[in-house]
C-alpha cells in the first residue's frame, strides 16, 4: 500500500490528517532564542498573539531530517511505499529535509515531491493522494495524478500589510516600499514555486472584490476544482467568501483552511487567500 506524508505548511487540520492516517511533519517557528514546533507547541491563535507582541519578525525552519526517521521506520516496517508531498523548494527547505532523510533508507521506495505550492492546494493534493492510496491505486499512478494537479493549481491572496512579506524577503524590497507609500493592496500569486505580484488595487475592499472576480472568471464551476479559502486572523471574511463561492459556482462544499504559523510569519495577520485547480487541458 502507498502511504502519504506531508507537513504543516499544508494547513491540513491535524484531526483530518489523522482520519486519513497521514503523518504531518512540523515546521519550526523561532522567536528569538525560543523555537516551537507548529503542530503541538504553537497553534495559529497563539502564534498570532506572539507575532503581534514580538519586536522582531520570527524565523522559520524546515523539519530536520531526524524527525522523519520514526515515521519512515514505522511505515517501511509494513513494507509501504511512501510519497512525501511538500511545499515548493523555492520557499521552504522541507523537500531538502525529506530527501536527506530518505537517503538513510536506500532500499526503500520513498518518493519526495516538490508540489511547487503551499497551503490549501498542497492540502488538497495530500487528501486526494491519501484517498487514491486507500482505493488501492499504485504509487506510479498517484505520482502522475499529483503532477497533473501541480500543473493546474492556482492560488491568489491578499495581505493586510506588506510588512511581513518585505521583512521575510518573499517579495522585492522596492515593491514593498512602493506599496507602503501608495497604500496599494497587491493581489499576490504563486508562480514557478515563488510568491509573485499579480496586480494591485487601491484598497483592501477593492482587492477582495477583485479576488472574487478572479475566482468567478477562472475557477471551474464543479467540485473537481477543489476550491478552498484560506485565512489567518480574517475568519469572517473567509466564511463570507466561502459561502459566496459555494452559491456562485454551485459547489457542494468550499473548505476553509486556517493558515499555519509557518505561512503566517510571511503573510501576516489579516491575509485571505483562495485556491483552485483549473480544468484539464
């Protein structure tokens, strides 16, 4: 049987991951001299409180390879094939950590996939892959299907302030400074595994309205789009958007994911995002 492994940048709720029997590796959040696992030691509400009170931006670190060992030992003891689905290597060292950990098991079938993504699209891939594995689909077919999803994913998000992206080095300093001076609200996306500007709006209200337009224009009106809404410290806005999209596109459900601390470090409080998968071409 195939087993799926992921990490907390997926934003996958731990109870849902447990229901699918998917091990979730933690990211490490560093506030000064203190470090916290963001699975059992630091949840998003606690993180937000610490972030607002911290005089400096916290740092993040990928799960060290040693954390994979007990997971690999357990899964491989049962003769499983392991597929690790992780965020873009251009924004996280998690793929590298998993790859290094897998090198200690040269005779095992461990496949590490860079999804070029983060948050809800990654969570969706994990859940689908886990379901496919339950259905008895083989590793090669699952990997092929995941790569198909990677090529069709779309994600757009609006941040309340550019401060965190600027300090974290996730967008160019000049663009961050320009945004601060003009009080523009950029709509950001992920291109080639990196955060990139998509377009700018003058106010948060217009940015959110444009986010809705992008979904209505680009998202397929069927459950195969796996449309999701994400947020950190913006629950009301996220719930409103999810309800609107569900009705607009006739979807059976639009899950809402709470962005994890490792993403919140860079997005900052008040960030709202949407993701979906385009039609197969």
